[in-house]
C-alpha cells in the first residue's frame, strides 16, 4: 500500500474516533475515488503515491468547480462546504509552486525541449513544452497555470 494511501486510511480512522463529520465524509470520498481508480481498467492494480496525488488533485479540482457553480447559483452554504472539503484534501497534496517559481520551471522545460529538438521551441511545439513542464511540476502546479506560463514564454 502506498504511504499516502495508508496515511489517508489512518486519518479516516482518527476522524471516525473524533466524530469529525466533515473530515470523515471527505476522506471517505477520497479513499473511494482512489479505490475506483485502482479497479478501473482491465486489471486491478495498486496505485503509487504519484498516482494517488493525481487522484486527489482531481478531487480538489472537482470541489473547486462545484464551489464556483454553487456560488453562481446563490448557494453559499454548499459552496462553503465544497471549499472546506477541498481544503481537507489539499492537506494531502504536495505544496503548490508559487507564481515566482513557475517561470523558472517553464524555462527549464523550454530548454529541455530545445535540447531535444535542436532548435528553440515554437508555438507549434507548445504541447511538448507543457508536457515537460508538467513532468517537472509533478502535481505541484495547476495545468492551466502551466499552460499560461508556457504560452507567455513561447510568445
């Protein structure tokens, strides 16, 4: 069992004992999402810590999108609940890159693609640069932020 998954399960047990309804419900949903990912596909498999981080990142993104939708519909109490759940899950994710660190990471990715292709990358090779930058970020930055930084670096 991955270290992160084991930590989630032990924290789930602790939330049950503490009768913390928000944390308990959120961690149950997170563990269920991880289990669904493990059994999806043709064969069941055990997820690595990196794969668990990706699943948790998707769950945080879902909650943020739901909170925005609830805000738009005037349902503040539900939006607040989604934000609280997002904060519980985000505690298990690696620290996010700051806006100051992102350009350096993108510059390294541009240099990597330039070295691989033998020429500075153009906008046509933006996908290659984004892929390299996301590999370097390893879940510590939102994909939209990376894409925006790559777009501005290549422009």
